[in-house]
C-alpha cells in the first residue's frame, strides 16, 4: 500500500505567465501562476503579482 500524500506533486505541470499590458499613462504588469494536474486536468489560476 502506498502513501497517497507523497503523490501530491507527481504529474503536475507548473506554469508562470508574466507580461505587460499597454495602458495610458503607464503599462500594467501582471503575473499569474498555475499548477495543472496532468492526471485529471484540474487547474487553478492564481494572481501572483
């Protein structure tokens, strides 16, 4: 029998998306992070900026 809590981080793809939006009078920066579970497709988008 295996410990399922040790499997929490397996088959997870972590993505960081950052950039700038052109706005007047100055650009807006953004930063998002997400972890995609490759087993079931579940993801959660988090504002990290």
